C-alpha cells in the first residue's frame, strides 16, 4: 500500500501522494517556491493510518508551486420569461498548480 495524505485547502479535500500534480484554489506563493499545507486530515505511511479529529497536529504536507493559471470559463445565464429580463455572467477561477514533494508528522 502506498503512502498518502488527505489535506484540506480552499474548502476542498484532496488525497495526495508524493509526486502528484494538483490544481487547487489560488494561494499567494510565487511559482517555484515551496509551501506547507498545514491542514492534514489523515496520514498513512503505507502500513499505518493516522486520522485526525478533525486534523492531525504537527503533520504537514510540503508542496512546490509549479504555476498559476485560470480555470475554464463558467457562464451563468438568468432569464425570466415574458419580462424581457436576461443576464449573462461569466466566471473564471484563479488556480494554482502544485506538486507534492514530501509529507510527514
């Protein structure tokens, strides 16, 4: 069984292993720099699984920021029939691509 961790960032939870590329909500770290994801919910070394309640104290995941990018465009269209009302709104989420380098307790 492979070693993995479950981390929370941007209000979402991700199951990550070493070497994984991941697109998360934007963080303020420069490209090429390393960052620590402190909110680790579970950590497995391949033999034993440690689960936090709700998170593990002292555990962290080190990730390298690969690049900053934007997600695909989402279009929200509102309309009320027979009233002449219509509204078109577009949104593109700012994302950060990270590569998982290391994790541990």
